[in-house]
């Protein structure tokens, strides 16, 4: 029996691709990739959707976290970015290379994906797909069942492992054909088709560009981008101010040795994280921001607690005037599009 390795995100397209191939009596094993840039990894739901599909179809699944390797690609992608900070072609090459290794490890004959020609403007063009397959050393071994009839036959089709006549010819950005096919296969409760990568989001991409331009970012730095209001003091120093209790707790859990944590004394307000080359003046600015976004905003002054993480010294306090809206506006990282570039 032929064996296919399916790249399963848990979304509708990859789910349908698996079902189309299973209809031909082909054994399928699923592979799921997660990174720190997945919109839903904080709750594990990306992984959960893929696992739910594998359980429904009765197929094994392996989940791989590729964050470390992918983060290096984001800093300087060979094939550049999309509209924001999304290095889609480099991302697919990274995934396909790992998939190729696993395909050979388990003795699968080919790889299947839920990609649809023309659905994504950067990575799902014919030329881009050819580049991705070639760079991953998988030319002829990646079958895209949903759009296969718009593409040259792959090796499994040529050798008779897959019946090309039973493959599909979906094309473009409309989801109508996929939704109709889901009805035929009685596939329900699938996730919406919104992009699952934070790097396609303009606000997050602006924060990511700022991070990449100013430091050698690690996973902790990226996780901080998902939380709070971000302020840049200089190339080495940032302030992040929590917006609610959940974000305050998240900021505290992400704080590292050397960071400074600030809170209002005896008053409701945010937790503020100060990271970088810290001076007394920068602590004062962080304290003013803490006062601005807390209950002290309307007061002439407020007392702010200041403590350095993993420092045995007791917390100190500082009396400050809440920062004005105009002053805060000059420091905050604002939402904007990130121009496409090669890194």
C-alpha cells in the first residue's frame, strides 16, 4: 500500500486534502508544525485542531515545534517578506525540508498538502511552489490534491500510486469549492480560514521589525511582543505596559534576570516591564507610563514600586507625575504596515 505524509494544520484545506487521498485507499500519516508565531499556540489550539482531525480520521500524527530554526529565517529570509514580516517562501522551505526528512524516516512515498494554487499571493503561486519543492529537495514528491489538475503530474501520479483522475482542480482565493467538498465529506466544525501566522498582522509585524532591528531576538523577546503596550526608549531599551490582569501576569512570567518590574503602590494599575540598558532616567520614564495607564492617571503624582528581577535588594519606590498622552505617543510603537524587503 502507498503511504503519504500529510502536512496537517488542522484547517479545512489540509483536512480535505487528507480525505481526498484516503478515498483512494492510501495510508496517511500526519505531521503538524507549530511556532511561537502561531496565533493560537498560547492556548495550544493550533495543535489541538490538527490532533482532532487525526483522531477523527484514525491516523497517527507527529507534532514538531520549529520555532528556533524559524526565528532565524524571520531575521533574514533568503526570499524576502510578504506584505508584512511574513517570510512565507522561506517558511515553507523550512517546513518541507523537515517533512522530507520525516517522510524518509517513516518510509512514506510522497507528501501531501492542502495548498491551493493562487490562494496565497506569495507562497501559493506556481513559480513559488516550484522553488519551494526544489529548495527542499522534494521536486515531484509534493502532491497538492486540491489543485493537482492545474499542475504537472507528480511522481506518485506518474507511477500509479495516485489516480490523477480522482484529484481536484480548485484554484484561487474563493472558499466556495472547499466548503461544498466539506459538505460532501460531512466535515463540520472546521476552523475559519483567517491566517494563523502573527507575522501577517501589521501591528505585530511592526513590533517584530523593531525587535529585529534593535537586538538579537530570542523566543522570550518574541513572546513579549504578544503582550501589552510597547514603548521604545533607544535601540537597547524597551518598556512594556500590561493592559489587564491577564497581561500583567503574562509579563511577570516572561520577566528575566536583569529586567525591572514596576507597579503602582496601593492603587490599581498595570505591571510594567523595563528591559535593556537601564538608567535612573529610564526607570523614571517607565514609572511615569505606569502611572499614566493606571488609576493614578488623573492625579498630579503617584508612587510606583520598582524591583529588579533576581536582585536581592528590596523594592524601592519613586514618586512621579503621570506621563501625558503626547509624551507617551512619541514613545509607543504604533500599528503600521511593514514594507516588503529582503531582510
